[in-house]
C-alpha cells in the first residue's frame, strides 16, 4: 500500500460488474466496470476547519493506489472511462471528500489508469454507513463522448462511520452495451474530428 501515512486507512473495498449482454446483441467483449474505495479517518470530523489543504496535498497517493487497484480489476484490459467520488460520514462535511478528490488526486488517478485528457466526472455527498453512491463514468479522452456516460453503484455496509471518509475511483473498459443515441464517438476523438 502506497497511501501517504497522513491518512489513517481502515479498509479497502473492491467492486466489479461484468455485463455480458443487455437485451440486444452481445458485445464482442463484456463491459467491465470496476471501483475501489478506501475508508479513512476524517481528521476534521465534528469541527469546522477553514484550511482543508492537509487533506488535499497528499491525495495523489490515494489517486495512485485506487487507480492501480481499479485498473487491475479490469483483467488486463485498458480503461476507457473513469470517475471519482466519495462519501463523508455524518460528523463530517461534503467538502472534506471534495478536498480529497481535487486535481492533485485526479492527475495521479489519470496516470495510474493509463492516462486521459478529459476532466474526471465526480459525485460526493455526506451520508450514513451503507448509503449508495453512483460514481459517474465518462470517456477518459473526451468527456462529450455520449456512449460512455455511465455509472457504477457503490455501497459499503459499514462505512462511512460518522468520523470517516470513503474515497472512490472507478474505471470501465468501454461505453454502455449497445449505446445508440448518437453524438460524438470514440472514433471521432481518435480521428481528431471532434
């Protein structure tokens, strides 16, 4: 584990969803979506703190660790989509999670999953343990590729506890199975016609 010791890590959780077909024709390869969550102690739980940079500054280590773990769950296939997010326990603030998934985290996540030119879609909230969160996914090199607008649902039965943060990174091997509502395509991006 390469997460900065500033963060008090309690647990990791991994999620994999493999879609073989969805009503219509089966894809050439199943769509694999994966997410990895880390549960950390919230150093600011229960109190107001103006400066959240202590959460942000070492967050590259979380982006790298979660990105590497999520990519490994794709079984050797490259990541085409990515997303990020998390949940603050009830003694914390949504802003505490946001502080952990800023550009510092995002740049490290991009590097860990094989690069990406697009901004990383995210979702954050404050909630009790067991609450679900949909981590949005989008094509890693151009956010407007409509076929890759997707999400993976994550829920941890025992987290976040009130004084914890759950930080999540997600990846996918492609867009939605049988996506067919038009718009910019991956081929457009690769050809430079976007």
